[in-house]
């Protein structure tokens, strides 16, 4: 038996009469009215805040749910969705390649902009740089002043400086009658160069090293003499630098064999300062002392910048 509906005055409603909202039975706040597969009235359950009513197709009641990406209308490749100051959906325009999304603050849509400069342009720009961990240079060099040669650190921690000023030279031949009666042999000659990093060693004239930069240099020299007699009183080997002279005095030693003398200093040198070796023997009646040349570097002069 079909349902019959009456208005507030008791009159029966016909198919052409409208049912007012006031005439509807009470329901649940947030529900909606639909019709089921039999055509009977039914309700759509209350949805979660922010969900939208989504059709389930013929024979399936609609439900409140989130919007699937596939349900969005087509847009422009690269755009983003935002909301404007009124709360209405809006789009963020496509940005330039490598630009980053930058907030404009409340009420202003974000935009793609060039990334702001981060960090420092160079260590020089930071007067007190600090590291929170190890500085791993990989296979690169630590260089300065725009150079391309610098400090290399191996995987095992060995440190090399390929351009660090250094030199070594020696005397292979005998040099006769150089001193003995107080005449200085100056400079002692070391004509056979072993190495010269930086090109600061001059074999001739003078067997002289010229400091390329101001710093501390380890300088060493050894000589071997013969021909001395019991008349010899003492000997003197010196490193002569522009700032000062470093001396080592020796006794007569064994007159029957060659005598080896050695000197070493950590010398303070300014850029363009020079250093050479001198030798002096006293007490002999004449300059009868010879330099005993050797292939074994026993008569040598070497140096390296250390600080």
C-alpha cells in the first residue's frame, strides 16, 4: 500500500505538490538525502571535515571522501595548487628551471624564485670559520691565491707539497788547496744538483740558494777535508745568510784520515735573502787543505722551507 502524505492543514499532497523542508522528519546533522537502488529515500552518512561528496556510480550511494589526484581537472604542467587570501583554490605559476618555491607570507601566494645565495663565497669572507667535522678534499688540493699547486693529503694521511721550495746539491770531485792558513773557502762549491724545487738554487756562480718567500728554512751542509797536519788549530764551517751567520767550530781531529764536518740551522730568511756555505781552517803554514769529493753526498748542501 503506497504512502500518503498530508500537509499541515490535513490535505493530502499530490504528485505535483512540493514537500517543504519543514515537513521532513528530523535527521542527523550533516547527513544528506539520496535514493537507494530500489528508489527509496536514503541518507548519505556524515563525512569527515574537508572531505567532498564523491559519486559511487549507478546503484551506489555517494560518500564523503578525499579527492583523488585522478579526479582533479586538467591543469598546466608544472603548476601547483594553493589557496588565495579568500580561501578559494588557486594555482602557483610555473617557475623557471632551478628556481625554488618561496613563501610570500600570509595572504600572498607562494612563487618560484631564484634561490638566495647561501653560505659564504670564500673562507676569506668568514673571519672565524669553523668546521663541525672533517674537511674531506677527496682527490683535490688545498691551494691559495688562485693557484693550482698546493697541499695534497693521501688516504693514509700523508701530506705532500709539490711546490714547497727545496734543493740539494753536492761535490763529486776533489777540490785542492782551498784553505789552511786562515784563508776562507767562500763559497764552498756544490756543482752537482740533485733537485731544485722552485728554481731557487744557483750552481754557478757561488752555489747559492735564494729564498723565494719569507719563512723558516732548514739548511744543512757537510764537508770532508784532508791534508791537515798537527799544526792545524781549529776549523770553521758556516752557513752565511743575509740575516746572520751560523757557525760550527771543529777541532783538529785525526790528521791521518779525512775529517767530516757538519752544520745545520733553522734559518730565518726573508724573500730574496741568500745562503751559501764557507769553510775556513786555521794554523797551517799555507792553504794546503783539500775538499775530498765523493759520490755519496758526503760533501753536500741542502735546504727546505718548513714554516
